C-alpha cells in the first residue's frame, strides 16, 4: 500500500509540475517578466515558507544549528537554480510548453544523473548498474535531439515563407529558444545539488521532530528564496526598460493575480507531494520515484501543449518526430530507474 500511495502521489506531483506553466497562456496583457515575478513570489517564497513553518517544528532553530558552509552552499546552488528557472520561463514562452518541457527535463535529467555520480560515486561507472545508467543518459540526449528536431520542423511548418522561401525569421527565433532551453537544462540540476549539500539541514530538522516526508522543506525554502532574489533582480531589470510595472494596473488584469497564484500552488504543491511520495516509496524511491515524476511531467506538458493548439497546422512529420523523441526519453528514464534499482 505504501508503494501504491507513493506512486500515486508522485504521479500527481508530476502532473502538477507539467501543468504549472499553463496559466501563463491566459495572461496576455502581462509580459513574461510580470508573470514570472509574481509567480516566483507565490511559488518560491510565500507558499514554501508557510508549508515549512507548518510542518517543521522550531524551524528557525534548525537554521541556527547548522554550519554556515551548509547554508552558503544551499543559497549558492539555489541562486544558480534561479537562473535555470528564469530560462525555463523564457524557453517555454519561446518554443512552447510541450517542446520546452521535453527539452529542459531531458537535459536536466541527464546532468542531474551524471554530475552526482561523477562527484560522489565515480566507481559506479565500472558496474553493470552504472553502465545501465550511462546508457540511459545517452538515450536521454538522443531523445532531446529528436525533440529539438521536431521543434525545428514545427517552426518551418508554421513560418510564413520569406523572400528566401525558408521562413528564416521564425527559425532564427527557434534557435534562440533552443539555446535558452539548453541553459535552463544545465542550471536546473543545481536544486538537486542544494539537497546534496543541504543534508545537514535535513538531519537537524528530523532531530527537532520533523517527519521524513517534511524534513527537506527547510532546504527547499532556503534554495527557493535565493532563486527568488535572482528572479526578482532580472525581472525588475526588464521592467525598468519600459516601465513594465505599470502593466500590473492595466484594466482587466485582476484575474492574472489568481493565475499566478495557481502557478505557484501547482509548482510548490507538486514539490511537496513529490517529497511525500518519496517517503512512502522508501528504498524504491531512487529507482521508481524520479522516473515516474519525469514521465508524468513530460506527458502532462505535451498534453497541455496539444490541447492549447501548439502543434495545430504543423502536419504529421513534426508530431511523429516529437512522438519518437518522447518514446526515447521514456525508455531512457526507465533505464536510469533500473540502474538505480
């Protein structure tokens, strides 16, 4: 029953993570920086801290009891992850929800798997398990390349034919979006590193009475607050260029505050449910928890993208290429899960 409940919680967490950018599509009068700044306030600061104070006894004393090196590492990696989330938001707005999630989750999965092994368990590469994981990572990169190819085919299909007959302007924009997605995929695993280096915080939270399901919440709070600072600085820089904060007062934008709250609730709620799911999975957490989350996130993102018309009018070829890329990603994720098992 624990395995079943843990799997269900992880699936729901993946659905929430895959769907959280969807409300962005319905806030047309705000630019990206307006949306992302308010979303980050809800999802990175207000909701995580509320959850932490509710679930971790004597939270302030937890931070006071750990070394400054641990706190500094978590803050540093959280700020780096903030750069990844900025690029994630920009990437989704440039290449679409479906393609963006596939590309960025694939790259994040590859780096998030390889880097900890290289740093902490390099001997694992000589084992059959390590070689299985390595094969899975290689397939992840193949899947990412197929998804990128599908995105290029999509842009060509949707681009108005220019003087050169190739729709150069839209294709150039796609390549910029691809670069942004790559940066996000490279920076996003830093949140995992924050957890690796924040283990002292988790242990201290458990000694104050926090359950294993909630003991990681203090790490989330600290890392996400650092990410919010990074996000706020960048968004304010963009809004300063055109006095973008005036868009918050535009007529008809009041519902946008609710949309950004929904984004933050889906994001932070998905993380909380994932932590609960992992605690129920126990020893199976490493082998099936992460693969389930990744698959649910990518499937949800693609279903949302298709439902909102991102692939409408592209023809069969881009969709078939995207389907092939997703299939390779799923196989790769399962291989990594088997290696972890």
